[in-house]
C-alpha cells in the first residue's frame, strides 16, 4: 500500500517482526501536505493482521482498503489499492525500507518485483547463455589476457558502447580498478554484479553509474549526464536536448531541501514508486485448449474454424474455380469431338481449354481494380456482407495466377505439341485442316510459319509484356528489395511496376487481334474474345475517364504543408464542393511537378466534418521522395509554437506575393477501405504501425466529433429529424482502443495535436490511447529506467509525456498483443469487437490469429480487418 504521509508508529518487537510481511489490508493514512508536487507517495508497510477490534480507532469502514493482486506465473504483485468505499486510493506500490528505521522487506514478494525488473542490465536474449558465452567472447576479444573498455559492451552482449562504457567505469570505481583494461577474473566479478537479480545489487550498480565521483551523492550535473546517456541509448534526441531541464525537475522533486544532491534512498523511492504496467484486472485465464485425441474430430474442428473465419473468401474462390473448370471442360470436350483431335491429339484440347480460361480471367482481372464501382457497391448495397471487397487486390493477384496457368497451358501445348504434329502430319490427315492453314504451297512447311503469322507474333508479344509486368509486380521488385547492378536498378521500385503495368493497354489490343485471327475458327460469332472483354473494358475505361474528369473539374488548393521528422510530408487541401468521404477511406494524389502520369493512394487523416482534406505521406520510394523535395523548397522553418521541421501555410488574407507558390496537386477519390467499416461495431481496436496510423487518426477524430454531436443533441433535446442527428443516431461506436507502434520519437509529432485534443476533450473515456516507442528499451531494462522515472515525474507535474510531447503517456518497446486482446475480452463480454490494422504485413498474422483465438475461446468475438501498404 502507499500513502502520501508516514504511517502511525509501530510499537514493540512483535510489531517490528510482523513488519516484514506483505500487508494485505490495513488503515489508510490521511493525506497531508499542501505543496503541489509530482513526487510519488512514499510507501509504508503495515502488519498482516486480521481486522482490528471494534474498539480500535481504525474500525471505520472508510479506513480499510481493497487490494487487487496481479498474479503472473509464480509471482504476486499489488495491482491496485482502493478504499472500502470504492474510491481509488493509489496505484500499485511496494513497501520500502525507510531511512532511519525498520528492517528491509523481502521486495521480491511485493510490487518492488517490478522495480527489480526495472534495473536489469542484461536482457533475456543477451544473457541467456550466461557466463560461458561471455567467457568465449572474452577469449576472442582480449589481448594479452586483458579486455579493453571499448570492447566491454560487445563482450557482455550490450549493443550500446556508450552505456556499456559508463557501466564499466562504475564497476571499476567500485573495485578501485584504474586503467581501461580488466582481466578475466575481474570480468567475472563484473558479470556477477550486473547479472545479480537482487534489487539492492542492481540499485547499487545503477547508483554507481550516476555517482561518477563515488562520494555517495548524486548532483544535478551527474543526473544530467545519465539522462543524456540514457536518451542516447534509446534514440530519444529531444530528451537529450532538454536534459538540463529534466535534471532540474528530478532535483526539485527528490531534493526539496535544496541540499544540492540526492542519495541512494531518494533513488530507491523513485524506482519503487514508478508505476508498473496495468496488464490484467483478474487472474489470467488459460487459452490453451485440451488437445483433441481423435484426429477426425481435430480435423473437423480446424475446418469448422477455417470456414467461420473465411466463408466469404471460400465461396468466391469456389465460384471462380468452378467457372474456370467449367469453361476448360466445355472447350476440352468441344475439341475432343472435332476432327483436329485426330491430328493434334489431346494437346489441342488442353490448349483451347486453357485459352478459354485465359479469356475469362483477362476480363475478370479488370473488375477488382475498378475502385469507383467497388466503393459505390460497398457504400450503397448490402453486398459487402457476402463479398469480401477488402480483398479486391488479393483477388486481382489470384486471377493473375489463373492467367499465368491458362497462358502456360495454351502456349506450351501449341508450341511443343500441336505445331510439330501438324508439320509432320501426312497429306491425308492434313487435308481436312487445309481450310484453316492453307493448301499446296501455302501449307506450313516449318516452325517459322507459325511464329511470323499474326496469331504467332501477337501471342508471343503478349507473353513477353505480361511476363515483364508480372515479374516487376512481385514484392521483391516493386519494393526495391532486389539489388541489381548499374542501369538495371531502374527495373526495381514503384516506377518500374507502375509503367510496366500500364502496358496492359497494348496487351488488350493485341489480345483482341489475336482472338480475331484464330487458326481453327472462321465464323465471327465463335470468336468469343471480344465478348468476354467488352463489358469489363467499358467499365474500366469509364473508371479512368471518371478519374480524369473528376480530378480536373474539382480542383484543390493547398492550404498547409508541413515536413515532420521521419521523412513525413503533411498536405492539407481545400475540400472540393460535393466531396464526401468516410473515415478510413483513401484518395489518389497526383503532382505534375513529380510525374504527370502517376497517381498514388494515401489514407485520409482528416475527419469528414473538417473543412479540409489532409494526408500524411512517408518517404518510401522514388515518387514520395521527390514529392517531399518539391514541397520542401517552398517551406521554411516553423515559427514558435508550430510543429514540424519545415512549414508553409496559405494565408487567405495575404497577397499573391506573400503566399508561397505551391506545386499543383490533383486528388481523386474517395475510395473504400477496410477501416471505413468501423462504425458497424460498438467496440473497436485500432492498430497502426508507423505511418499506418493515418486511417486510425481519421477514425479517432470522427469518433470525437460524433460524440460531441450526440452530447449536443442530448443537451439541447434535438430529435432525429435533421440530418446530423440521424447520422449520429446511426453511429454505434462507444469505445475505441488505439495502439500506435512506431520506432522513432519524432513520429509522435505527426499527430500531436490530435492526441492532445483527445486527452482534453474525451471526458467520458471513450477513446483509450496507447503510444509505443520501440526504440526505447522495454520497461524492465536499466537503459530505460531513468527515462521511465523522468516520464512519470514530468507527466505527474506537467501532464506532458517526455517521449511523445503529448498528454498521452508512451509505453516502451512493443505491446504484448495477447494481453491487449485479453483485457478487451474481459472488459467487453458478449460483444463483437472490430479489429482494424494498418501497416506492414509483419503484424498481420499475429493479430489475425489472436482475433481468431479469442473469438473461439471467449464469449467476445473479434472481427479482424487489415490494410497493408
């Protein structure tokens, strides 16, 4: 338990003996002290006793507390402390050995276990092999039996040389070792201390690192140095810049008497009181199912789960495969009954069957990329309930595989089987086929005859163009992962993918010609290629025409440009008349100054109620890099109070000479995306990885705006007659959990305003924000221990997080996604939760599997939706 004042004195040896036992209940001390401070409440210990007799002065119910324990594996820690009346008293804390009295507690059985983990110097991965691995590295790195300070970090498995160097100096000072080298025996002593699992040992090591003059006192200058060192190890440049300010903050809180120093006790208090992660609200339930011994039942259960999760994909795939199989079989049987079968055999049947599926798939592959049509269908009809429109690009790729198979069957059978058989056929066998290939001197006499004909060169040209387009569309080429020498580098990257894919215009023209000049057909109504392609080509052409007209008819004006850390460009456009969109959707952006032909998709970060449209673009390729360079030229460093590295804004009241000359930009859209369906759920889990937070930011702003509208309707008593009220009535989302995971501290500046707005306006706690910075070592590492202390102090006093610069506290390292799902499942029983993820594919599998796992084994159902870039 913790309190803001000291506990009542405990008299007698019996009471002192009982002080060592972890308190489960006891009196709650009254708060004292008028000075406003960010200092954490000092922990006190109380005896483990039953309720005191009624004559005790602490017999009132208000003086007792309810303690929730957090059980993890084989350890128990205090989770929360509440008065018996129900009001929250304090967060988890541990008892400490107070200066000047009392015996030390066994901290491993209290919340000090979390502080204990907060001072480990070697991570699990680095220290798993133990001394044997360190000794082996010593033998490789040492010279003349001595290890130099510069190689100490590498030897013990610590990646940060500066932090390892300071650790080396601290351990050497403790042992009065001078010089920059140590022997193996001394290294063993060092290792024993840094791998010591006791809290006192780790605390002393950390104190020694800070106390560089070994006088037992830590000055403000020493605090500043260790803050700078910790910030450097965790790649937190902004904290490095403000190290002096933060050092003053720590001294102010831990040295209220202005002595000019702090001691080990102050540091211990701060460590023990740093809040631990709130991971669970009750005992963790086991989600491991009992293995099914019967293999048939096990297979049936897996099949059942698979169909429950993928039934929409399954029926679409079965329909597609059935149509392909039906077309192939129909054409195969048709040519099996024709005379040509007796000359060319089954090869011609397979070639024609493959050609029939090829024509169908060449028509079908255009439909998944008709974005306007798909967006209209999913917004205006109920088809989205049975058709997985979110998988349109995946289906586009599947159809491309079908085209590859059909083309392979058609080309290989013709070139390797049909043509050679026809060339070697006897005159009698060839005679009935003369009407298709010619008689006498016109009869084919060599292989070149087939290649140089219209059917031959159009087919081979299409083969080459499609092979190039398919190859450059693979992730290795499209994302530039393939390293090619010299001029061949141009074959990688998005530009190569984009231009090669637009060769489809030539491919479809050749396909129509190829389908007209058929070897074994003369009647026009049996030449069906144009019949397959007519409708899809008209629809797709209409799509492209709509895009061109819409972007030119509805011009946009750039209102604001900002360049943020992490190579992110923010663009704010004027909202075109009649431009309506939903949060989670995206638009295409074109900038003629970069390329007059290329259009690139970006998620909308503004909310539908805003009077502007905004996008945030991260530099990931050639086009985005050049776009950032183009806009950076018209930007300037921001004025005080403005965010961004560079900035430029359009002043409506300014003159043409004062306003910046922005490059012309066209937008097209909006288009449907998975995240736009979030309104179908009462509870949503939003996960953004890096720049993948963009659609989630729009959703968060939309939720806040809708909640404001709902609150306004309730206050004013507005009925559902008007449009805004009816729109709010259709808004179902009442709880949102947002997890943003990013590598760099500067990334939080992208959406700092949104984070602060949510923290200030969300009084009902509708949105729960969680920022994670993966460059910072996990909460449980000495390299981030001081950052965690500083974060807690600064947020308690100023309400601002030192990592993100927002009102939202930042977590370190990566989230434990199983705990995230578990907490939501416990909080929202018998509800359906929409999980929306946007980011790199690296997290997709884990989040999807957890959604399926918890849906099957709890009464909370998770629907997973993803959008990869």
